[in-house]
C-alpha cells in the first residue's frame, strides 16, 4: 500500500495543497475553502482516504475517487483551475484538483496547468492503485517561523 500526503494551507476563499510521495513533491492542488464539510461549498475533512478507480457519470469515464469521506460521496481528483466561487461558479464542488502551480493576485487564487498536473498524478496514483493500493493522507501543512521567516 502506497500512502501519498496532501499538505494543506487554508485561505478564506480557497485551500492550497502540496501532494507528496515521501520526500518528493508531485504536484500542487486547489480545493474549496474549509466550510465545515458542507456539501458542494467546502473541501473535505482532514484524514486518510483510500484511492480507487470509480466510474463518474458526470465525466463519463473512470476517475480516481476518495472512499469513505465522512458525510460526502463522489469526491474525485480532476482538473480545474478555479476553486474560488466569489465571482463565478467554482469548478470544484468538494473535489481536489492537481495543478502545476498556483497564482495569487488581486484577491484571487488560481491553479494553472491543471490538466498537465492531473495527467501526471493519474499516472502515479493509478500505478499505485493497481499494484497494491493507495491512500491519500490529508493534513494541515505546518509552517515554522524562525529568524529567517516562514519555512
């Protein structure tokens, strides 16, 4: 069983993450902000979730899904560049979008090159699922303040 880590940083309008395997960062991610696990407006709770392939009627194909998310169903990994629903509908409704990098500006946060990042994550996660299983452990990123600033 392979365990991947999603380390989150919470912001008022979005949640930014880093997806890791061991000491190697694989991708960044964007999600909805934390809104007490409310369906379609909140990211999912921190915890460890099994990754599986599941057919998605919305996307019409096999997708990577997270199992046993408390109070939620249909949580997928899929491409999206916008998790902020302030000015337009968010592209995410509780799911996780891998992105190549994140742009901050003018009170907005956008994920960029999501399809490229999602394809890479599907390759890595898919191999792990097929060869013994995979878990995604989601937790808050710990920031350390020292004399040089945040780490």
